[in-house]
C-alpha cells in the first residue's frame, strides 16, 4: 500500500499511532523492527548525525535526502520534521513537491521564524506571525497532489512561553488553513499543560505529542486515555540517537582503554545482525537470480564418500578421516576447494559423504550421506545425490585439489559434457596411483608448454581396459555437465541398469562406463586439456607435494 494511504489508514483505524525518531536508513530499519507504526525523520537526529546544531544549518536537500533514505529502508510511512519549511511559503511549495514525490507520507511544519533552533534550547524561540504560518500551511495543502499526503502543523506557543490561549488560537487558525493534525509541543517535565491544552482543544483535529521531557504521560495514561484526550500520535523523537551516542561512546572508550584487549563482542551487534540490517542476505538472493556472467549459476557435487583402500600408503593418515578432510597446512583439502569455488557464483555445493561422515562440518554445503559407500565406486555416490544433479553441474572427486584458473576455463565451455584431462601423467611417477585414462581424437602435441590449450578434444575412450601406452590423457576427476548433459548422464545410467538388468547401486557400472556408453551412442563428450592447476592426493608423496606447494613460503614465491 502506498505510504500516504498507510498513514491515513492508521489515523482512521488506530487508537494511538506510535512513531519513533530516526536519522538514516539503518535507524529507520530498527524503528520498523521494533514494532512502531511510522518513522519520525527528526531534524534534531539528522543534524546531530552530521554533528551540527539543530538550527537550520543543513539545507532542505540534506534533510530530504535523509528522509528518502529512511523511506527506502523499509515499509513504514515517514513523517518528516521540516522545521519552519526552510524559508517562506515559496520554499514550502518547493518542499512539498519534493517530499511528496520522494514518497514521504507526511511533513510537519513548525510556527517559528527561520532559522529556528531546537525547542529545548533556552533563549531564542521566536514565533512566526500567525498569518505568515497560515500562508505556509495553505501553500502546502494547495501544492500536494496526493489527497492522503498529510501536513502536520506544529504549535510552539507553549515552548516560546506565549501561553495556552495563544496555542489554542494558533491551532485553530492552522486547522482552518487545512492542517491535518496539530503537534502541540511542550518542554515541561510534567504533562499538565499538554493535558490541559488537549481538553480545551476538544478533538477539533487529531493531536500529536512529543513526550521527551514528560514521559510520565506514558506511565499514567493508557492508549484509551490518550485517545479520549484526542491524542492520536505519540512521537518518541530522539531516544534512538541518544541511545546510540551513549553505547558507541562507551564501547569506543572501553576499547581504547583496554587497547582492544577486552572482548566487547557481547555488548555489540553481531556482524550477522549488521549484514541482515544492510540487506546482504537479500543481495545474495538477487545475485543468484540476476548476477549473470560466464561463471554464474552452477551446482557442485563433490564426491567425498570413499574410504582409503587397503594398501594405500595414505591409509595411516586416513584412519579417522576421509581424504577430503586431510589437513594441508592448517586447512582441509575440501575447505581449500570450497574456498576456491566461493569465488564463483555457485548455487549449491553438495558433498556426498560416506566414510567418517560424522567428521564433516561444512556450514556452506549440503551434505548427503551415502551409508552404503563401502567398496562402492563414485557412481554410487552420484546416484545418492541424484536429485542434485540438475542444471549446470560441476562434478569433482574429493581427492584432488584444484585452482581457480581450471574452473574458470571449464566454465567457459558450452558443450554438454566436458571432462578435464591432463597429458603430463606420463612424466610423473605412477606408483600406487589409480588412473582413468582417456583416448581422444587428437594426440597431445605439446605436454608442457603451449599457448593453445583452449581447443577442446573429443573423447573416444575412457577408463576400462585403456592401457597407459595407448592413453593420451588422464581424467583428473573434474567434469562439467550442462543442464542437458546432466539429464543425458542420469538417463544413461538408468538405461544401462535396465538394459543389463542390474541395479546401478550394485556397483557393476562405473562412472567411466556411463561416459563410455554415452560416447558409444554418438553423444560427444569433450575434453578440456590442462597441464597444471590441479594435484591429486592419492599417495603420501602427493600429500607431501601438496603441503610443500601450499606452504606460505612456497606460495609467496610463486
Ligand atoms: C526533532 O526531533 O527534531 C524535533 C522534536 O523537532 S524535539 O527535538 O523534541 O523538539
Ligand atoms: Mg525538529
């Protein structure tokens, strides 16, 4: 609902409208969260937030900017304190146009002389002639386009010491000029003059009060009592900024005195609360929907269920943890990969766990437990996470560490199924290493130095009985499937299981069999050639290399 209408409805429907002062988007948000009906864009708070006096030092544009900021921060209507209107009736005409088009629900104009000073400052409290102020109210009402936009006339006669008669006379004239409500202000420490005024005023127009100096009004009068007196709106004008000044000052000086050695965590808002207030959570959601790039919008499935195989020389290190949780210089293998992936716009990371699954603690990932992992191959884990294999999906083995560059290159591929292959396996010691060999339509020409690694190869054969001598590449354990590729892959293993009259889950079919069958049925599978950017952790030697390559000293020299 448009905010002018919202405020008008509150005037019609609510016994008493509760309004809290604020000075920026953040404080306005807190007002809303605390359950108020509207926000008072307080002149005192806004000027204090600039560390300048509440005496028309700031310009209308500065006040308006803050009102707009508060308006945009939430769904509450804004009642803007516009002081005297920043000049004469000409300024008021301009002001109403600007405030109305900014979506402000109501303005409040006070009958003092420009430049005003805050009502609680002794001395200069000069009232404008009645006629002049009546002219401003008429100008405001004549300018507004939305019938629900409200103009509140603020009577300062009690503040200036001109007495109740003058206050009543002024209120009368302002309502005749079209004011929608009267703000009767008082600096007394008891509510007596407000009560007396209200009784004599006798509900000729709704009253607004600001009980800064007379909080006993709120202690001694219920909403029904206030309503009976014609008091429709209560504004707590400045307590918010006063609370923050005190709290900020205390924390800042406590921290300075203790050199930050004392934790103030319990006394300050959590970062999560700050992020929520500034809309970071919504921003993340919109990023998912709208922040499109070549690298955006894909899911990741990390296949981390496997147990160490008997005879692996890593076995002693993996007695109480899966390989994904192997510590590499203070951070686990999987956390390093997740950190790399966090630089991309990933929809969801799903980790399929099995062996030592209770050891996984990855708040940013969806964990899917595959209880039946023992002795099974990775296809078994893919099936366990089948519902996640949809859209563009990156499949990653958990025993490899990859860098950002390799993922960037992979995401640039438009083909339905792309596997990452590396030809340098021929140069490294192959003891005790499991390999998935690839034969492609082209021999690798250059294995170490090249400037044209971007052309994709076409895979002819994968895994199975492929011998190292005939292999061109090894599959590194990273594959990117498009939405169509994901469907093809899923359909294929279901078809294979049906045709062979076997359960997929009985471990007879491997991931390589599925890829091979796809190729056999003339659906192309591409291969992205890399010769760096990844390492596998299958042997103790691999592990030592990873620790060496990722030690801070080595990383610094690269
Ligand atoms: C303000 O909040 O700026 C007001 C209310 O005008 S008071 O400061 O209480 O006068
Ligand atoms: Mg003010």
